[in-house]
C-alpha cells in the first residue's frame, strides 16, 4: 500500500493572471497551513503536467527512413501542428516521477486479473483512480474493476453511436445547463442554473433513465473531445472541469423524491466512474433556504469532493473573476457574454472543442488511436491517418524491395564479370 507524503490542505484561491499556469510549488506553500482531514486533498490534477517547449521533429536525411517514421499530416490543421511527439505529450501530459512506480505496480496488478482495454490503461486514467482512493492500491483496484464492469454493462462505448438525445433543447429550457468557455487555466467551464429547474416539465420531455444516459454521453464527450481540445488551445495538459451552480431560489422544497433520484444517480456515476475530473465547484447565490438544503446534500458527497466546493452568497463575482475571465461568464453571472447568436450562453456549448482546426486534430488522433488499438468498427468511410501512414510504409517497402532487387542484379552481374577474368 502506498502512503502519500502529501499533507492535508485547504484549497485557497489565488489570482491567476491570463496565461499563467498553476504550479505544484504553490501547493507546496499551502502544505505549511495543513489541517487534519479524513481525506488527503491532492494538488490540482494538472499540477505535474507542465510541458517543455514544443519542438518540431527533424526529418531524417534518408527518404525511406523518413517515410517510415514521419507521419503524414491530415488536413490543413494537422499541417500546422502535426502528429508530433510534442503534440502527443501535450494531449497525454507528463508523468510525475514519484507516481511512475505506483502507477506501474497498479497496472501490473490489474493485468493479473483482467485484460484492460488500452484506452483505459494509460498513466493518467490509472492515476485518477489512485488519487481518488488516496493511493490505496487495493481500494483503487476494486474501484477500477467496478468501473470496467459498469462500462460493459451500461454499454458506454456504444452511446456516442447509438444514443440520440433529440429532446436536448427542450430539456435545457426546463433545466438550464451547459458548457461555456474555459477558466483562466484553460479548463472547460460548466454551468447549471438549479434555481430555474422545472422538474415536472423535465420529466414530461424526458425520463430519468434518458437524462442519466445523456449525462454519461456528455462526460464521455468531455474526456474524449473537450479536454484534448482545451489542451491544444491552452498548450498544456487539461484534465478537469471548473463548475458553477447558480442556486438562486433553491430550498428544501426543491429536493423532492424525483430530484433526489436524479441527484444521487448522477453523483454516483461521477464519483465512481469519472473520479478526479472536477477541479473546483462554485455554488453561487446561496441563500438561507439552500444552506439548509446543503446540510442534507453534504451527506451524499465524499470528503474529497466537498473540499473542492465553495458555497458563496450573492457577492460572489470577485471569487469567480479570480479564476474566470469576464468574457467567459454569462451576463446572468455578472460577466460579459450573452451568446445572442445561439439563443443564450447555455445553448452555445462555446469552447475550443468547437474550433474546426482543433476538432480536426482531435478527430485524427482519436481515429489513429482506435485503429492502433483495434477499436475501429470498420464502418467509417473516411480514410484515417493511420491507414494512410500504413499505406505509405507499404509503398516505401515495395520501393525498397525494387531497389534491393536492382542492387542484387547489379551485384550478380559484377560477380559474373569477375569470374570471366
């Protein structure tokens, strides 16, 4: 069992200027003011994932070697960035040396019992589960195996292909929520207006089961598209979300049986199957009614999640501006954005993931990874980058064989000439 040397500490929000990165050194300073808690609160999950300067790879002087080793760039967007080692590092993040050994031991332990799919076997996915269980390998193992079983039973991988949430716009009218821009670090910003939820109307336009499946589909989109897109835009690894809940007018009356069912199911999914993806949660416009409700809600949340939550009253704007630029805050949160072209900020899904160039890069890399891992379904008519690169390699080998054949024929002729002397 791994015993973390990190001491418990309380989150302190310090102003981060635009473009400035949060560093592990700032968390080391906070350790001096540590207090005893039942759960260790680790630094932000991106802390150790700072990137070295991006360098373009050098082409080999050998044409054949270059064709074998240098990937073909797909589309104009890939010409700008390329499938380079630096891009891969940016998307995957760097590894903290002190965690390398424990993650590898965790991986080896898992492989003794189950064949872990490659897309769930990477360093940072395993690290999230270890962090959630304070590096208790036995507990993390149980949690991870439950995660794999849930994905299979819930058929999570089929949701993007088979699930269509046609009632999305109607749901957002009675349950205003959505992603809207990024925080100052580059993390996706998620907002809900809980005080405007009309639960009766919500259950007329959808079911609890469909709403939960929609939530899972959004979580998958965040992992597979929003985080990679934000990483490319911010030029550093992004792997967590900053959230805001506007609870204006919320009280005990809002916590009905259907509301509890939805809340508990979503909380269970997020905590058990998408751990360590919440960076910080701001609850704003919290009046006396909500504070009474909050006492009941806290019982359903684990200590680690509670440490990331800030319950604020009506004078919250300075706290938000510490971590979010006004251009990414809607006007109803005292920001500058209206997204009038989309009918409102929570309908826009504004963010780097909607940038066509960035989306092309993420799609090309995702297709390549699926092809390399054998996850493709074979139905995509678009030629993937991996297929093109493989074709290039085959053509290069064929050309090399022709050159070798010619060289051998020339050598044979030379030998015959020597024998004739």
